[in-house]
């Protein structure tokens, strides 16, 4: 087991709740904050940590502050909102207090899938307060979080990464420092472009096979082990065929992620036509009210096109 640290975990959603649980299981002293307080209390009663009323309170005395909320605006709220980490930054707010405790390891780790610009901005704000920052978006889904088997893509300084890594290790199977602040988020964008391609390919292939009158469960058996195999085909193929989507990675989250890709692509002058196409299918799914369904629900758009 790694040295026991005091960790703050902010955002106990589908991902954060089990991730914080793994920190407690690994022997760390965990202080949690969740916007909906009842979830933090439930977590503390299950895991024996401390439920706190604000992010700043959770961060009190922490060596590592881990954040896993929705998107850019939510991270900003955690930093700059009422009771936020950076509130009264110049008058001994939580970040200044972290730096003042003299621990070289004080570092904020953002697991939220957010923009690379935000990561660069937060790295600067934390640096000005004397605290480290690592952007560390995750991949592996809720099942990966529950199993403690996430892939974590990091951006930041080597020293801050080294301080955070043993803590992140509690719920990860792979942790990679890719480059400076923002590189974790940009890597997650690469990850999401790859996922978009896999989802779009699976949806088009399954709808095509159905229209050809094939038994698609047999087709999946035939193709999943070959060169066309993918995580999505293995883990979502059968549920796509049986039209089940009430689980998994929500359409709204995937649409948010591809929006981040498009913004960054525009900044870089990169071409991402595949991302735009999948984003369009996700937008149609949002219009159809499938917002919280797994992103593979886009196969329904192919089926609708066929019927019309
Ligand atoms: N789910 C996945 O499979 C998956 C996979 C990889 C990456 N991610 C990314 O991981 C992040 C979290 O995903 P999730 O599935 O855990 O989401 P989720 O279940 O919707 O949970 C979001 C959490 O953030 C909190 N939150 C949202 N806005 C907030 C705000 N303004 N201030 C304070 N807290 C706020 C929510 O609090 P309440 O309880 O009060 O709502 C909740 O605890 C997202 O960036 C997502 O894109 C998710």
C-alpha cells in the first residue's frame, strides 16, 4: 500500500463515488464534498471518511485534492464559486492554505473531462497560489471506476505528477503523464475521437446487417474476434442489437466531449469530419430525448432513417 495521504474528493457521481471509495480502501484519509449533500453523507457512512459542506472544507489539510464533476463550468464552480477552492485566494483560501501547510505534495488533480484551455488556466492559478495542478481525465467507464481499473491521461509537471500518482493508483490500471498542463485533456480528446469512430462504425454496421436480414448476434460472434473487433463491439454490440441503452456513457457526456474536440480542432486548425458526423448523430439523439442513454443509442438514428 502507498503511504497514507489526506485526500479531498469533490464530485461523487457515477465515476467519483467509486473512485473515492477506492481511496478509502487503499488506506487514505478521505474528505468528500458533493453538491447534493446527501450523497456525500451516504458515501461517508459507507466508507468511513468525512463529508464536508464545501470544496474548501474538504480540501482543508489535504495533500491531494481530486475533482471529478461535469464540465468546464462545473470545475470553475468548484474553484471559484461559494466555498470554492480558490475563494479568497489572496486571503488564505483553501489553495493558499494547502500551500502554507508546507507539504511539497499539495496538488489539485482534475479528473473531469474538460477543455485543455481550462487545464492551462487552472495550472497557472494553482501555480500562483503555490499548489500543483494535474489535468487527469479518465477512461474506462463506470465499470472501470468500480473495478479500480481506469486509464488516466495526465498533463502537468513531473514533480506534481509524481506526488499525485500513488494516490491515483488506488483506482487506475494505467496512469500516463503525456506532457505539460492541458496534454491530459488533449489526450482524452484523441481517446474520444477513437471512441466516436468505434461507435459510429458499430452503429452503421449493425443497422446495415439488420437491413440485410442477418442474425446480428451470429454476425457479432463472427466478426468480434477478427480485425474489426473493438471494445465497443465486444461490450456494446449485443445491447445495440437488442436496443438496450439505459446504462453506460451518456449521450450528453459524449456530445460535450466531442464539442471539446471541435473547439480544440478549430484552435489547432485540425480537420475532424468524423467527429462532426458523430456529433450530429448525438445531437439528433438529444432531440429524441435520449440524453442519458448510452452513446451507442445513435444506432436508432440509422434505424429511423431506414423506416422513413
Ligand atoms: N460516466 C462515464 O462513463 C465517464 C467515463 C469517462 C469520463 N467521464 C467524465 O467524468 C466526469 C464525471 O462523470 P460522471 O459520469 O461521474 O457524472 P455524473 O454521474 O453526472 O456526476 C457528476 C458529479 O459532478 C457533480 N457536479 C456537477 N456539476 C457540479 C457543480 N457545478 N458544482 C459541484 N458539483 C457538481 C455532481 O453533483 P450532484 O450529485 O449534486 O449532481 C456529481 O457528483 C465527466 O466529466 C465525464 O465526462 C465519465
